[in-house]
């Protein structure tokens, strides 16, 4: 079969189940589901629905009347793929596929597809592959031959037709064992990668934020014509990093990261954290918010919770960016501007128009001046542990041996200086 470039016609359904209502409004949740679906390659979202349910039905998720109603809707619109924005059991998935004659992808499968597209580090790629295989293992019975399609990604959207299930399961188990072995090796050598990254003489500024907050637009804007950008990839760095020269400031490495998301399925947490490895190496973390979104505060809380779980503590230099001023009314935008000016470390901007960016860049430069600084240290021969730690952290710029020990020049952060003092 040749490569079929026609996009898969998809419909997004958000089941609004009374028993597990969360903070998020069902309509906002559906919008997020649609935005996630649009992040997949080769997908055309042609419709979406919120389906209100008193409770989830064990075998089919939805009631029989709603299933018939949706089947007619999908048939009329020639839908090939239904994305259900929530958890769907393998049994529910199989039954719904039989009833609707379409492929089903639940929230976990959808996020896995996106992660597979975004994972940059070797550890991230392995974690995503393992999560995908574990997920696939429970769902081997549900492939649809008539929807077979050659495409990239993990293959949930248009994977191969039905095959010998037991042979597949055995192959998946063997592959999982191989991946675990590879992952163990990668985790052992991770310190070597960190050391290589630490040798880059520029501070790292990481953009983080909820999915669709405008991080990539801001990244492209800052690495484009507005700032003198050297579009040069470092072999030891991820492809989403660029070297940028700040006006009246230092050169930096700007890093774009995968978008954060609420209700992340537990089996994906390790894969998600692995894709965010670069945040832990960042000197300044810039939290980009979509200030025009009605759930902006809840989204910000989700991002902060994930940053805390990653180990990004308060000692790390942080900046909050209120993006998408251009989507607000002039009165609302002005209110945000005034509040941001009053509060330290907050910037109201539009990545589209460029408003607020000079002040943001000046603040990044100011934060970085206090991030890394040079100190001279004298160590005795007996302080081998402290000397080894300094080299492990890759902060030693120069070392001279004296009669009593060593004189070192180090370039380090305040956090590293505190840790050294505690040794």
C-alpha cells in the first residue's frame, strides 16, 4: 500500500461524567482535547462534542441511545477516528469500535502520540516507547484492517491490521525487556550528558508552560529577527535549543519544552518528566501563560505542581509571562499591563505582535547577572571531596597547585555555592 497523505477525519468527544467532575469546565476540557488532537500529524478534526453522562457504563462507556446517535453522526460525516478525551478501558474501546466502525483513541493514546513526536533526549524517547508498548499490549485485539495507513508516530491512529495476538504480546514483552536494559544504561550515562551540557559556556533559559500557551511562538520570535540569533545547533544539545544574544546582555541558550497538561495519565508521568530533563539544567525558568484563557489560573497551578515535582525549587530564578494580550479587549489588556508592571518578575506580552518583549529580555539579562558569578577558592590537599565535587559540577575555570593545596577560579550559581558550603 502506498503512502496515503489524505488526513484522517477525526471527531473529539469529551465524556462529562458527573461522578468525576474536576475543576475544569467541560467546554474548556473539550477545547483542550481538540487542541491536543490538532497537535497530531495527519489529523483533520471535523467535529467535537461534550457528552454528559450520569455515570460511565462499564462495557460501552456511553448509553445505547447515545451510541446510536453518535454512530449516525460519525457515519454522516465519514469519520474514521474518534478521540475520546478521557480514560477508555480496552473492553470499552473494542465494543465502541465494533458499534461505530471507527478507530478509537483515548486521552492516554493521544498524549503518547504527541510525546513520541516531541521526545528529544534518548531517555525521553525510551520512556515514551516503553509507555506506548505497555499501553498497546492491553489493546492488541482492536486494530482495524480497513483503516490501515502508513504514517509516523506510534501507529495508534492508523497502525497495522489484526495479527496473531499472542505472538504480538510476546514480541512486545521482549521489546520492553530490551528497552529497560537500554534505559538503565542511559540513566547511568546521564551524568556524562549533563557534564557535556555544563561545558557550554552560556546560561540556559527554559520556556515552560501549559500546552498551547504560546511557548513555541515566543521561542520563534526571540530566535528570529527581533533579537540577534545565531541559529546554530549544538551537537550535545536538544534540537529545540538555540543560541541567542540578548540586547545589552549575555549570550544564552533558549530552550523550548513540551507543553504541560492537566490530568496526565500516571503511566505517562515518567515519560513526560524525561522529556523535560532540560528544565533541571536551566538557570532561569520562564513560565509562559495564556492570559486570555478562562482557565489560565488553573493551568498555571498545574504547571507549578509539575515543576515542584521535577525538583525545580524556589531558589531557581523564575519569570512569569502573561502571553496573548492581543486576544484580550483593550481594557482587559491594559489592566493586565498595569498589574504586571506593579509585580516583580511578571511580564504582560504578545508573542505575535512583539509587545513587552524588550522589557522581558532585559529582565532575563538582569536575572542572569545574578545567576552565575566568578569566585576564587583555596583548598588544602585534605579537601579532596570538595575539589572532586567542583569538577563534577563542571564549574572550575582554572586551577593552580600550590605548596599547601589548590587555588581555583570557579564560575557557579548561588545554589551551587550554597551546596559547596554544606559539604
